[in-house]
């Protein structure tokens, strides 16, 4: 369950990974729901999650939504979160893929809270396969 509060006229969610209150945007709600799924259903420790960190992509500074790390601290899955009204298009997949060129995770996920798509990356062939 996502912890929420109202401060003044603003609704906020508590992010258990970043350990801070963040504005309750539609995209943030999707991200927090997915984080809760990872923590409570998949039993992934919060210490294995990273949210909205800056990385260099093709020489440009970008921020990924969510990265799940394995027990050795290597990126295991990159997740791109979109607001519920945003369709999960090829463009969204390519955005996650661009982040993953830097991160090199074997799994990529994209979600808008209503639909989830996951892909396995074969780094030897360059092939990305829908799961």
C-alpha cells in the first residue's frame, strides 16, 4: 500500500526507496505501485532498488525511473514507468532500451499501471525478446 499525505493543496506519496515524500503525479503513482509489488509480492529488498537516478546516455544526462539490482549489485531489470493514460508504444520501449545500453540489465520492463510488458535482452546477439 502506498503511504500518502496531503500538505497544503498537494498530495504526496512516500517513496520507501528514496525514503522521502514525493509529489503524487500519475506517473509517480504507477512507479510506487510497481515498487510495492516488488517489495511485497516479489520480496525484493528496498536496498536492491534504485529510483530516478541520473545516468549518462549517449553523452547526455538522463534519469531512469527504476532499476532492480541482483544480489551482486549488478543491474538486473530496468523499468520505465508511464502515467496510466500513456500507451506502451515502441517509443517507450526504445526509451527504456537507451537507458539499458548504459546499465546492461538482462531484463527491461515498461508499465503504465494498467499494462506491463517485459523483455529479455540477449547481449551476444543484440536481440530483445518479449516475455
